[in-house]
C-alpha cells in the first residue's frame, strides 16, 4: 500500500518533468522523426495538399473546403518545423510558403485573398519541390 501511495505522489512530478522536454518545443507536426530529411517531409506535405488542388491556372475555381484547409495547415506546420533545414537557396520560397499558408489554413479569409495566396503558395511550393529534386539529383551524381 505504501508503494502505491509513493508512486501516486511521484508520478505527477515525473509527468511535469517530461513536459519540459525541449526536443518537442519546435515540433509543429506529428508522425515523423525530427531527424527526417527536411526535403522529404516538406515535399511530401506539398504533394499531399496538391492532391486536392485544382490544376495550375485554375485557382479561381478552387473550393477551399475544410479538408484542403487542413492539408494546407499541415504544410504550414511541417514547413515551420523543417523549412529552416532546407537548402539556403530555398529560404525565400520557404518564407513565401509560410506566409501564404498562414492565410490559407484559416476559414475566415475572404475568397479573393485565398485565391491570391494560393497562387503565391503554388509558385513557392514548386520552387521548393524543384530545389529539393535538384539537390537529390546532385547528391546521387556525387555518390554514383
């Protein structure tokens, strides 16, 4: 009985100590390892959101439904977490994705603003995907 009482008293202190873990302080996404390839994580999230986007040039027809807004919010979180580790040449595109998804991940943004942000997002997201693909091709060439 004393052992149970001791565990009951110590457990809350242990749990509070775990919450102060700084390794999770900058975690904006779940389901991955912080040591994952930043390009793989960001490009994957861009692709996942892209599955719901109208073809390029048809942004005015886009339905900004909750599912798409959720996917764009995921892109934002993953970009906040992994974007700083992308190649420096992509920093401007990363900042544009962050800024655009800040508006695209909310339901209260006027439609004309959503369309404009989507166009900005797409251009920057395409730059990130191309830059990561180029980096992967360069790495393969060096190793092979």
